[in-house]
C-alpha cells in the first residue's frame, strides 16, 4: 500500500511527468490519502485562483483513493 503525501498528489494533479509515470507503473498497488493530506489539498484548492476546478479535482481524488484517518499503523506506513 502507498500512503500518498500532499506534494506527490500536487505533482500528480499538475501532470509532473515522473510522478504520473510512477502512478502508472504502480497501477496494481493500493493507494490511500491521509485525512491530513486531504485537508491540505482542500485548503490549497480553496485558496487557488481556480477554486471550483481544483476542488473538483480534490473531490475526485478522494473518490478514487480512500481517505484514511491517522493512526499508529498509518504513521508506521508513512515512516
């Protein structure tokens, strides 16, 4: 399982070639977002010039990848 961090997700959303390539290469692996990364993405979307477009993209990510609460196990995966 991959615990996706905020920076990785931002690079993915911006179409950064190496990050998009990495997502494609790991298609068979499960990926999740922490509730913290989800909150950071929402915050950034609300502050952006293209608020509605970016919010829609964040909501779509949360439909594709489960948003999980923080626990000791999550932090061990992150570490």
